[in-house]
C-alpha cells in the first residue's frame, strides 16, 4: 500500500490570484478560511483537507491536475516494506 500526498501548485494558485485580480484575503473569504491558512498553503508543504481541495476546485474553476500535485509519500511505508529495507 502506498500513501500519497496532495500539495497545491503554488505557482498556479499565485497566477490564478493575479489573473483574476483576487487577493489572498479575497480567496480566504471565498473559501471561508483564515488568511493565515491561505498563506500556509502557498508558502509551506501543507496538505489541504479533502474539503478544502473541493472548495478550491469550485472557487478557482481549475481542473484538479492543474491545481494540485499528487506524489508518493516517501516517509510512509508498510511494516512489510520496512522489514524488507533492513
């Protein structure tokens, strides 16, 4: 079993903000989250919740593949995988 991490493509979100003339505050209001949460999504590797992912897709009208990166989480391994690495 592999675990995956979903991260926002920061450059895409920042471009969307610029093109749509929205501020981070505007986006926070539309998503009903704090401005700090938007900053956190843009400036760190924080995985958004499924609910926030859905809201971002609705508000930005961007396809999932354009707005998010899905990567295998290298820190997650099953017990069998850990045993095989020893």
